[in-house]
């Protein structure tokens, strides 16, 4: 049997609530596939680590993360730690940097009826939206030199050619996997790659555009590459979300913002997963941090109503990208789709409040586990 070693970092507020459900789903995978073992170690990150150790992530946890096969991450932060230096969020940034998890894949998909209901955008516009934001994750304004004084502060927004190049190779690989028709099997040839930058204002944006164009010309001439200014992309994404079907290839800051727009398109952040990976998808096993797009949602934590789907789909991404367990990943995604659509299929409404339903976090997790058991046993 194969053993995978996972470091579980639930974090703060809703982080532990959604993590409990994702680990239940992992239990079902183990139960149905006796050849697979997932060894789990769990530790503190974020505000809870500040409370226990005075820092948002300890060196020991960073080392454990680097030595594990993958990291399953919840969410960090909250009003309790507003004045903490360093803050909970910097624990996540240190983790991304330590693992060199330079590409953050953030898929946004609207095809299931229940999502069309949740979206604030008209059904005929939003139906069929399917893009993956590939966000550069270890550079840009997040990691440049910082100055922080009482009356002046700055963040150096810096990119090197090498950083842009390796992100391009991930975007190209995702475009091939996704396919022009979005089937995830490369159907219709590679998907379009939309590169978002501010080449009209930022020097780093001009480098981004030039290096991206060169890499696609030289290495991926069969992939259609289009450039779009990030501000107008934000507008068009809301006006016509299907217009960017394919891969949205972008830097750290723009990727953060554009992937939250995804949550506006779907109507909730509660279903959006992400994978921060340290290699080219499909090319061997690589470590990664699997984390929802959403944060610790302190406004709804502790009530048992948070949507666990983003965390569960992040688990599926872990199985797919770090472990190449494609069948198991697809089975989890199918189970989620089935549960969220159970009302449309004539069953009960099993959705949390963010999607317009009344179900609790646990009810959704249990229902997904049951559906997964059925799928994996047939
Ligand atoms: P947020 O993503 O936590 O919440 C935004 C809104 O979406 C809130 O109304 C929240 O209730 C709702 N929401 C988010 N996830 C949900 C879910 N799974 N189910 C139902 N509703 C959900 O963003 P915020 O409020 O701006 O940030 C809160 C804290 O989280 C901050 O400290 C922030 O820095 C941190 N944060 C952490 C991460 C991370 O750990 N990966 C990501 C983003 C924000
Ligand atoms: C995200 C979050 C993080 C980011 C924060 C918490 C560091 O907003 O994962 O989108 O800005 O990358
Ligand atoms: Mn964000």
C-alpha cells in the first residue's frame, strides 16, 4: 500500500470547522481504497500559533511542512490579532515561501444549477463559466522589501524573469489539462491563456508581459495567449464571466483580487478551493499547500454554518496535484456536485446559508461522505 504524509494546519475561526469535514472525507477515501494510507500530523498556524508560541508559524512547523508530501491548510486571522506583529496571515506567507509554492491554482466553475441560483449574475450570463486563475504566489508586492515606519511605508513590487517564466509553464500546463472546451481532459486543444497585468503603469507589469509573450512564443506556440489589463479584466469578469474561460495567468496581487471576484461570480467564496504548488502540474509528485480561497470568516465562525465545500475541494486538489490520485479526486468532486444539486434532483436541499440553503456544516460534510462512499464503491 502507498502512504502519503500530510501536515494538517486548520488555523483560526472557521478553519478548524471546515477542516473537520475535509478530514472526514479523507477517512472515506481511506476506507474505500484500502491500498491508500494518509498519515496525518496536525499543528498550529496563524493566530492560535501566536497565542501558543508568540509567532504565527514556528520553524518546527515550517520544517514539518517541507518534509511532508502535502499540506492541508484551513484559514488564518481574525480581529483578536489585529495588532499582532507579525500577524497570523504572515504565517501563511512564510509557509508558501518555505515550500516555494510559486503557483496558486484557483478554479472558478459555474455549471451546476444550484450555483446559478447563488450567483448575483443573471443565469444566462454566468452558466458555463469555467476558468482557472494561476496566481504567481512567491513574488511581487507580497515578498519585496518592506519599509514600515510611522509616517511612511512601502512594498517593493518586484519580479524576476525566472519567476515569470516558471509561472508561465504552470499556466501552459493548466491550459493543456483544462482544454478549450473545459472538460479537464484537454478536449478541443489547449485552453486560452489570458495574461493580466498593468503593463501600462508598472515596470514589473511590462516585464511580466514581455517575458510571458516570449515564453509562449518559444515553448508553447500552439497555445493562444492574450494580454489584458488587470483593471478592465476585473470589470469584464463581472460583466461577462464566460469571456475569460480558460486560464487567467497573473501576478500575486492581481491574482488575489481576481480570485475573490470568482467568489462574487459564484455568489460565495465558500466553494472555491485552491492549490499552491511547487512544480509543474502533471510532472511528478510535488509538495503543495491546499487552502480555500476564503479566509477565516470570523463573522460566522463558531455557529456551525460555514460552507465546508471549499476545503473539501481543496482536499480533492491535493489528491490530484500532489498525489496523482485522479480517480479519487474526481470522485470527491462528483460527490460535491451531487450534494449541492440534490434539491434539483428531487431530494433535500443540502446547502449552507451562503448558497441560500439551511444545512449545517456537519450535514453537508456527512452528505458528501455518504455520496463519496456510493461513488467509490461502484
Ligand atoms: P473572508 O474570506 O474570511 O470572508 C469574506 C466573507 O465571505 C464573509 O462574509 C464570510 O462570512 C464569507 N465566507 C467566507 N468563507 C465562507 C464559507 N466557507 N462559508 C460561508 N461564508 C463564507 O474574508 P475577510 O472577512 O476579509 O477576512 C477574514 C480574515 O481571514 C482576515 O484576517 C484575513 O486576513 C483572513 N484571510 C485568510 C485567508 C487564508 O488563511 N487563506 C484568506 C483570506 C483572508
Ligand atoms: C488568500 C489570502 C492571503 C493572500 C492572505 C491571508 C495572506 O487573502 O489566500 O487569498 O493575500 O494571499
Ligand atoms: Mn485573498
